C-alpha cells in the first residue's frame, strides 16, 4: 500500500511531484480548516506543513500511523519535536534550501543601510539631491559577529568574504567549525569586538528575547543589528530604546515579533509604539519575512525536503 502524505500548507509543486514519482499518495489539502485537518491526520504516514498549523502533543497522540513530520523551511517552533521523536516520529526540515537566499538578503540589507540607499532613493524620486547628508560608511574593516552558526549563519559568513571584514561566530551547541570564512569565538569576543551583530538562531525558550537591553549593553562598541531569524528572538522595545540612545546605530529586520503565527501578516490597525518607531526611522530597514523567499529557494526547499521524506518513509 502506498504511503500517504498530507499537505497542510501550499508549497512548490516539485515537492509532491518528487514524492509521487516514488509512488507516495499526496493529498493537497491547503485550504481545509484546522478542525478538519485534525480529523484527517490520524490516517496519514506523513505531514508536510509550513507555519500556519501547530503540531501539538494532542495531535501526535491522535496519529498512530504518523512516521514523519516535514517542515518546508528551517524553523520548527510550531512542532513539538521532542514529543514527536519520543513517539518514534521523525521530524525533518529543509534549511539547506533557503540558506543562500537568507545570506544574500542579510548582506543586501546591511549594504543598503550603510549606504543610505532606501532614504536616498526616496529623496531623489521626490526631487531632492542630497549628497553630504547621505554619506555612507564602508563594510571593509568592520567586525561582524554571528550568533548561531547553522546553515544560515554559515552561509552569511561565506557571503561576507571579499568585503575585507573580520567574521566571528558563536554557537552554544557547536564547536570546531572555524574555517577560512569565520573564526569560532566566545560570545564575550563578539561583545568586545563586533561592529555588526547578525542573528541566526531558531526560536526556542532559550532564544526568546535573547537580544534584549542587557544583551545589547554588553557590547563595547555601538553596533548595527541584523535579524533574519525569528522576530521574538529580539525584544523590539529594547531595540528601540537602544536606537534612541545611539547604542544601536541601525537595524536590518526581516522579521518582527508582531507577526502572525503563519508569518503572513502583522496587525497594522493597532500598531504598538515600538513598531511605529521602526516604521518611521531612517536608521531601520524592514522587509516582510522574505529573506529566504526567492524563486530559487522555493524549488530548493521542496527538493531537499522531498529527499528527506523519501529517506524516512521508503
């Protein structure tokens, strides 16, 4: 009998095409409500999802046939991974698929911030030709500190080569990863030397509000912050406080703590004061959680994940 895969979220067709080539049954139920999905899950060997649906202990206990939970993307915070694995269910994701996109986006945001490109572009379009007011700074000679050296952090370090920067990386759960792109460091070294901090951690209880006022104040220099990880890894109110004081010179934010669970929007009707500040500040560049959202990554995410699902369920 063919293994059955339930697709809860939309994704690139390449994913289910690869699975069907291996004789898996793929049911694409992107638009079914949560209550209906919960009733369907017990009948499937595998689930494919992104972010809009949570896989809880209750759902896992209701699904005796489930052998694989697959997340299109990197973050696994909407899945109770520890409980699933305890029940013999393998959880897989595909961070390899969008690591290049995230790295390029982070670099692009940083260069745009350093060179006032967003502000200058708007000014020229409105008839203003301000040169001295838009004098930028160079990345060359700076020290970039990376927190979290997984797929995303490593790809960002690699992209920084050629810019004449010193790259330090700290990862609490990895050692012996230093190479020609990066120097493995203590977090204290990053506090001491970094001009730029780039965050590349998953969202866990440990990293929730990891970047807060106390953390920022440990830096010896005034710094720039990049967050392409998860919005709640950074306390927005504390970021604003340090932007106002000048401790944080600027920020590149692809993610915000105010995002919906599915990452598909924010509530702009009741915009909290910290977000209002970010929106109005020319020291901040914002994008709508699209760092890993390229045409190429859409395909790569699907292909990497399909191969992992096949390996688990073959």
